[in-house]
C-alpha cells in the first residue's frame, strides 16, 4: 500500500495493482458475481476516461473526486492517469473472475486479436498519424466531420489489421524464434 502511494503518479502503479489482483484471486476475495459485474462496469467507465479535460463531460465526477483527494492528502494526482489505471485493473479483475467473459474471449476472433494486439499496438500510432491523417485531410472537404471520421476509420482498419497480421507473422514471431535459438545455446 505504501508503494502505491509512492508510485501513484506513474504507470508503475499498474504493476503493483496487478500484484494485488493476484493476491485477491489467490485468496478468493470478492466472491459475488453481482459485485464482480459492478466492478467490471465501473472499470469500463474509469478506463474509458479520455486524455482531454474531464470537466463538462460524463467523466467530471472523476475530476471532482480526484481534486478532493488531492486536497486531502496534498498530492497532485492526474485524474485521467488514475482513472485509466484503476479502470484497467478493475476490468482485469472482473475478467479473471467471470467465467462467461473468459469463454467469450476464448473464441477464435478474440484469440486472433490477442495474437496481433502487440503488433497492432506497435504500428497503430505511426499508421494513424500518417495514412489515416492524410486520408482524413482529403475526406473532410467532401463530407461532414462525423462522416469523414467514419470513412477514415473504416478505410484505415483494413490495412492496419493486414499490416498487424504480417508484422506479427514475420517480425514478432520471427524475433521470438530467434530468441529461442539463443536461449538454447
């Protein structure tokens, strides 16, 4: 708990909370399904907090509560960082406790998304800031903002997933094979 306070301003807190989750699961704290579903819903709410200011949005309570906590403990905790980190820990906790969600996420499409997720994570930012930004800059002159966004999103997802697939297949898995060869030596 002391380390949580020391690292509350960093994403290292997620690692510490992960250790707490492991303890919660091992010792079977929080048994009820209703409680777990409520934790999941709260985690989705917190985890979806935007990077933009929270005041004037549905996320305003996060800002207000964090401000009160900051005044009380004399910290300067970023409400968005806290919300997203706590939300992700709550979602992970619920996923580990709810068998129905484990079953759903075990389906082939979700398993495939799990396989390409690291590759998608590595290339999405560059792809979105080059191809998607260029496409949006061309489409926005012909359609409303929302429609231009939807077109850009749909058109961008196809090559992004194709690139992620081949990145995973030839670079990520290739690197793992190479690492295993060195590991055996």
